[in-house]
């Protein structure tokens, strides 16, 4: 497929944070890309194939496809619709939304960008910074078939799996939030259970040996606990504010608002809010265990 008379689409990128930077590096592995981030410190150590520009509009003037990996809704609004936003660029015809923002917001973005001649591809990712660095993210994508096909090769550079959730932007957001709700509630449950086990005198590695070869294994016991909690590094790469936002978005999804089935997720949200309110040494989602440890008077570790 050809975009504006070029054989190889030029890629732009917005947002070089903990997740965005490794994705941008993967995209820049085959050819140079143009990028923008308002924080100069995030530009240090980036691949030489990433050219920094002065605004999202400048990126959209140079790129056929613009990827955005931003955290908050206000950041997306400014980057897309502000005075120097993507919508005012002259070249971009495809916008790829990597963030987790909820389906109502993506549907709004799609309407506004479509009116300006830009197709929206809803493409949140799961796997976190570690899998982004390895190029092993799972991308959940929804959008018009032709637009999804146009950006698929670029997505494959940072994804080991691409799952199409439908042809309507917003469907991928809902599926991503379903995934996140499961992962985050699993983390809270695993931390609570293992703190109880440690209080009873069972070594954490012994618990994991049983859990991970039995029916209790999950992403928390296979990854977050052994690699980020037991070493006391708390460095998975997502802040407490980000996961609180994700659970709040899940609870605000239209389907969730119409149901009364979210008690477990609300309890998990409270655990992350408690960690943020009480304060943790390192602001990382894995630090959700710290208030539990303080109450029990023990620490999970090796």
C-alpha cells in the first residue's frame, strides 16, 4: 500500500517515556524516525536513528504514520489538537494510539481526526517496558482494515503478537483494559497471599516454586514478584498513578458501568491507591506490596 506517493512510510513518534522510548528504538532499528517529547532529559541515550523535532505538528509534517505513547488524556489532546498538534500537520494520514485511554476517548479522537483526514488505529500494547525492550509486546489493534494493514509492518517491529479486536477504534481499548484488570488484580492477590505465607515463616522462593508449578501461577508470580519485588528493586517500569488510571478507566468503560460485577477490581484499585497515599520508597506498581508488608511486619525477599 502506498502513502502520498512513497514506497516506505516515514514514521513519527510522540512520547519517549518508560514504554515509549523502547518502542521508538525498535521502530528506529530499520530506518530513521522523527520524534517529539517535551522533556529534554528523555532524549539522552536514544538511538541515533531518532531525530528530535520541536512539536507534534513538525512530526506530522514529516511523517506518514504518527505513533503516540502518552499517559494522560490532556497530553493526547494537546499533542493531537493543540495549536502545534498533529491535526495541523501536512503529511500524516495515519495515527496509531499506543496508550491506554478507554474506549469513549478513542471514539472521540477517531471522530475528530477523521474529520481532518487522518485515520485512527487503536493499538494499545501489553507486556510493559521489559517486553518492549525485547520487541515482544502483544499489540491489540482495532480500526479500519486498510489502515490496520498499512501500519502492521511497523507494529511488528516491537510486537511478537498482534491481535485484531475489530474494525472499530475503541474495541482494542476495552480488551486492553480487561487484560490490565486481570493482571493488576492478580498482582494484588499474589502479594497479599505471599505476605501471609511469609508471616507464617515460609520463604518466598519456596512459595514461588510451588505456585509457579501449580494452579496459582500468573504474570505476577512468574515475573513481577521474582524479578522486581523479591530483589527489592521495584523497577517494573509503570508508576502507581498509571495503574490507578488504568483501573479507573476499566471501571468507567460503558459495559462496566452497565454491570455490577466489579467488586474485585475495586478492591485492587483501593490497594494501589493505599500504596500511593501512604507513600512508597520507589514509585512503581510492584510497590503495592509495601503497605501489606508494613502491616504484617515482614518483607518479601530472598
